[in-house]
C-alpha cells in the first residue's frame, strides 16, 4: 500500500509534508516504514506531552473506551467534571469550558470578553492582540492573529481586533486607549511568531493596566501550557493571574481537546445556551487529559527546567547558532544557515525538529529521557554547524 500516494490523491493539499511515513513509536522515539528510529523533538507540535503511547495515558483512554465514548453535554460525565476540578484547583480559577482545539478555546474567550463588557452596559468590543501572535485558523482567531500573511487570502476577516507591538508597553497602551478595548490577549511565548518570549516588565504592565481599567486579560496557553514553560502555565512565570486563559495541545496528550478557563471576574458571563460544543468535554479526551494534568507536578516541572537549562547551555554558543529564545522546553534557535537545511540534516541523522519562521524550534516531551535529549542535542549541534 502506497500511503504517500493515497494521501496526495485524497487529502486536501494544505500540508507540505516531509517525505517521511511514521508507523509507530514509544516515548520519545518514533519509527518510519523502514524501521529507522528517530528522536522526536516535536511532540506533534507540543501535543504528546508524555511522548508516544504513554502507558498511563493509554490505560486511562482505554478504560474510558469501554464505558462511555461519548454522550451529549445534556448529561453529566465523570471525566469532564474531574478534569475541570483539577484544572481549577491547580490554577485558582473558577470555571472551564471544554472544546476540541486551541482555536475553539480562543473563540470562547473572545465571546466571553465581548459579553462581559456588554453585560455592563458598555459598547466596547475591540480586543487587542500582539504583532507576531498566533491564535488559530478560524476566521475570528485569524483576525486576532497579528501576522498579516495569514490574513491575505481570506479577507474580509471579522473586525474588532487591534494589533500592537510585543514588548512595547507604550504602543499597547496607546492603541488600547485609542480603540477602547474590552480585552487584551497575549501569548507569554509567541510560538508560531518565532518563539518570542515576552519581557516580564511588559507582561506585568499589561496586567496592571487591564486590572485598573476593567479590561479582561486573556492569556493564550495553547502551546505554552501544561508544563511546557517549566511552570504549569506560562503566566505563572510572571507572577500574574489572567481573567481568562485558554489551552489545548499538550493537555490532551494526543486527543483533541481545548479548554477556556475563566477566573472569578467573568465566571458567570456565559449562561445556558450562550455557547456550546457537540464534542466538547468528550469523556475519552477528558480521561486522557486528566491523566496528563495530574502528573504535571513540581518534580516534573523541575526536570523540565533542568532539561531547558541543558539545551540553552549547550546550544547558545554552538557553531552556526546566533541566539536562543523561548522558555522551558519550548525553544527557538536562530541559525546562521537555512533552517530547512538543518531540519533535513537532523532528520537524516535521526532527530525530528520543527521550524518557527526562520528559527529551528524544539518541543520535546516533558519527560524525555536525559540521555536521549543529550544525543538529540549533539546531532542538532552538528547540523547547526
């Protein structure tokens, strides 16, 4: 069976796939159709937080498969309730709405921001996001995304979004006042924008301005969340607490799930019928996510930070490397050579990497074995040189 030929003939051509057919994996190792082994430094773009076919995740999902695979949200299910409880208790937030993706979680946050303001009798509706941000591929979240090249083919996009410069508080405050915004949405590390970490002073200034002006602060944790940054959620590195945060990717461990997590201020904004999702809160996805979230403890996060430090120490001054950016195990590497060439060389030598604009991007499993990580870093260092 020629899978590549079938895919090219029948799957809509929206992905420029590598010439690589993966067939199986375990942990941080994956294998192609010829049995060649690769160290996975991508985790499905930050999804398989504990690697491939993680035993505890498989057990949680398999067990749920034999009871209820799906019922509508007209009924209660245990995995949905327990997952919401776990997230709220770990973050001191109040309520959760479950969906199927990060874009959907961000759509929910946008609706909350506008209704929260409307409920107070205000006609404010604009939401400020940052240049180089990425918030999803639905029409509204594309409009929220601060990268013009994503917009060009799909105009006219929905209105109501304003973009300001990242790490420039004067520009943010100027545009927030000029457009009378109801919310500010940020990523603490802009993944698709080039793995750009926001400055602590900037984030705290945005937080303080939003609080002082009853503007909802939304933090997009779709890629940065669930231990990826070295904290449970990236905003925790800045000593702030948003009014709303969204997450997906690593939460599900490989199954589609998104979550819009709401703090006390806006917890009662959406009522019966104001929002919904057929598959949101699916018992199987929630069972898998519960096994993930319950294992992200202080010990694991300490290991994430130690592995991050190792990567930064070993690649920051390596030949062919200009600089490193990011946080935790979400790392961007600015190169002196073409990033595509480095990715190709790494693949040929058994390591899978990603790109983010002109940077090499690393998103390994949170629990990647340290010896495997060292081997991967050596191969990456050689390719960069």
